[in-house]
């Protein structure tokens, strides 16, 4: 069903989040380039409204944008990781109708090719930042949200999501603290989870086999509404199938089934 007929053209980065605080996720697009505008299409529950500029300079060039509730007010905000040698992190808070001026919240996080992510790993209601080094060490670092900045990065896992794997973040056991997940792809095609105890992530354990083959796109969300994040994969093939495995909350993503047989074609962005 068509919800918007012109949003996030080629070269832009589309994401989703509840920027207005009404309990419905909206669409956001980062234009990048030198203009670096940010547009939001607010959801009314049946469609996304025409895009409206919420910021006129955020996440330029090759920066990596993300979404999260960074001040705990129930409205999602935007964040960008400059990476490379500067490794700065900027945040622009939502007031429900626009994003404020970007403010630097960290000056050394997720440099160069490290994989940055956002999630509330300690369960305090404010999203933190996570970096997967994906190098020889395969470490995972977290900088906790202090309300107006991110604190000193701390190593919270020493072997997770090596290079070539696809890390994700979600609350898979429903305890209010986000956990880390990785899709190995390759020959193993396995899914591993390391649960958060609020201070560190535990041992990585296999939660699923034969899911998210190379070329497919894996993602996470609570698809059955039970408060635990599940996993979805978009095949992005000629078949354009969508498969979901739901979390049992303890040790596995189970009951794998096709949830759609034509969605998210090759070249499209799936979330």
C-alpha cells in the first residue's frame, strides 16, 4: 500500500522513528551532500505526510546517521557519526516539530571503519552509543548517555561481530535493556546474541541457524507485539520474500515463517 509517493530519492538515507512523540513511527530522510538537509514525513496511522524539512544541516557527506531517544522525552532524535579520523558524534534533539541545532556529544567514537549503533543498553530510558570494531580484536565499546553528552567509551565485549558479519541492536529478552545481535552470513548463516545485564554484554550464543543469507538484508523489531525484538530478513532477490523468526525471550529466534512474498526488491531500502 502506497503511503507516500515521493520520499528519500537516490543517494539519501531513509530511517524511521517517532519524532513527534505520538506513538507512531514516522519516516526521516538525510540528503547528505553539502546541503545536508533532513526531511520528515509524519505518520497519521494510514500514510506518511508530505516531507517537511526539520533540519537544514545535519549528517553531511559520508557521515552515518541514526535515530534514538537521546534525552528520554519520548520523542526520537537524530544522531550522526562522522567516523574517519575526527570520530565525532553529533546529536540534534526533536521538539516534536523540528530538530534543534546539532551539538557535539562525543569527540572520539567509532573511528574509520568501525560500525556505530544506537540503543538503550542500561535500561535508563535514554539511548546510548555502541561501536563494533570489526577488526583483529572484534571488540564492542559502549559510551553511556549522560543526558547531554556520551561518557567515556568502555569495552563491554571482546569478541563479537567480526568483519563481514552484520551487527544489530535490540531488546531480544524484553527486559528493557538492548542486547547485541550479529548475522554471520557466509557458510554458517547463523545468528548470535549477547545479552545486556546493564553493565556488559554476556557471552555470545547462537539463537538461530540458516537465516539471512549473503545478499539478504536482516533487521530487528518487535513484530508480534510481545515486547521482545524479533528478526526479519528481506531476500532482495527476484522473489522478494520476507521471513520472520520471533524471539522466545531466552535462547532462540523460532517459528521461522514467510511473512510476505513480494516486498523489498533488489535495490530498495528495507527497514
